[in-house]
């Protein structure tokens, strides 16, 4: 069943490209899957239709607050502008999910860059709250738990680390060919809604939430990024030269290397395992439509193989080791990393 909110694709399935997306301090998600995200399914009605979502806000934004003679009147104008901006974000999200949002809507309908940046905040709020609202209809305990964690963060601290971006928005991080990402250091989610097909949005959103609320990823990021710990490991390992490491030094090195894998390869394994395990349920519940590249990938999974095993075997060869320079240029480090990865392969 295809989601009523997103039209079925009519174009041919995009080819899966299997390319490596970095390693080392930050192992990026395999681009064999990410490269398939495309804007081709975005409908392109007349721009005037999409601009209607911004008309009221544009009028309120252009109101001259200085012309209001009283503080009360100025406050009323500001309140009107704030409400209109929020409604504009919600209408953009609704049009996007229906597949009726014209390409480059913000750039076409809002002339000033500073206005587009201001509107971007309301759009992010609308995409976040709207996505959670749609997903709450699920009957999946795992997905409901994920949504609950997001709602808890919103109620206690606000969820300021999510940004729904347009093509021309100022990017807080360099996404490159990717259309979405989770920044380990900033603990932030970024999704380009003008580059992600509507029927894929909620599935990718769930994947990024899986990263954000992965406790092992959080702890590994802290441990791996601690410069004092790194220097301590580097100092103890480097002074050994070619000599075998003591049990203490070997454990120290392995803890550091495991943290690196836990924030890279293994983090992607956990997030994609959850995403793939929820895919069919989401299709049947109408949360998202069938996605060509997901179907093509999952058709290669043997029925008897678990999602975790399948995901690991798919991603493992696509995540190379860090460049053999500096710390990772030490023979003992390369040997321990190779041994650790082989143990992970044998244990699954």
C-alpha cells in the first residue's frame, strides 16, 4: 500500500551506486543508499500555487511596525507576523507531503535572503512537529518509543537540533551529495526537503531519529572525541614501537578503536537495522510509500538472515579504515583495528 500523503513514483528506479563515504574520525553513511535519494518525485505545479502558502506571512512581514502608534498595536502586528509565519511553514509541509510543492518555492516566492532564513526556522518546526504527528499513528512499539524520546526532548529542552533545509539555505554542515545527515559532534539532524522525495521523507526521518537517540552513539562520540584520552592512548601505544602491547595498553587501544567503530560503522548498522525492520510496517500503515532503492536492497536479504546481520554484511565492506597516517599509521594500531573488525565479522 502506498501512503495517501505521497504519490507513487512513475519514474524508473534510480541505480544504486556503491561508493565509499569516508572513514576515520567520522565514518559517513554508505552512499550506496544515500545516493538514491532524489528530487525527481517532487511535483512541479505552477509556482503561484505554492506561493499562496507564503502570501499572508509576506504581507505581515512587510507591515511597517514603526507606523503603529502604540505598544499594543506593535505587539499585535508582531503576533500576526509570528502566527502567519507558523501557518506558512505548516502549509509548506502539507504541500510537500502531498507532492504539490513547487521546486525552489522559497527562492521563488520570498525575495530577500534574510526573510528566507527567518522563514526556515518555522519550516523546520513544522516539518518536525508534522512528521512526529503523522508517525504517532503507528502501532509499532519500536517506532512509538522513538517518537516518545523525541517528544520528551521537545517538552523538556526543546528540539532545536533539527533543520529542514531548502537547497539554497545556509548549510550548518557540508552535506555534499547527501540529502540528510546526523552530525555526531553537534548532535544535530539536517534534511533537505527539496532533495528528498515526499514518499521517502518519513522513512529517512525515522533513520535520522534512530541516530539521535542511540545511546551507544552518544557515549562513543564523547569517548572518541576526548583529546586527553586520545593523547594518552597515542602516547602509550607509540612508545612501544614494534614491541607487543601490554594487556593494559591493548585494552586502552581497543576501547578507543571500538568507540570509533561505534560512532561510525556500527552506528550505521544499528540505525539502518531499525529502519529496515520498520520499513514494511510503515508501508502497510500508510506512513510512507514503497521506495525503489529500499525494495531493491531488501530483496537481496535471505529470508533466514536477520536485519542486523544483513545490514552489517552490506555496510562492512563499504566502510574503509582510516588513512594509514599519524595515529592510524602505527603498525600496532592497524593490526589491532584489523583484528577487532575481524572479530566483529565472526561474532555476527
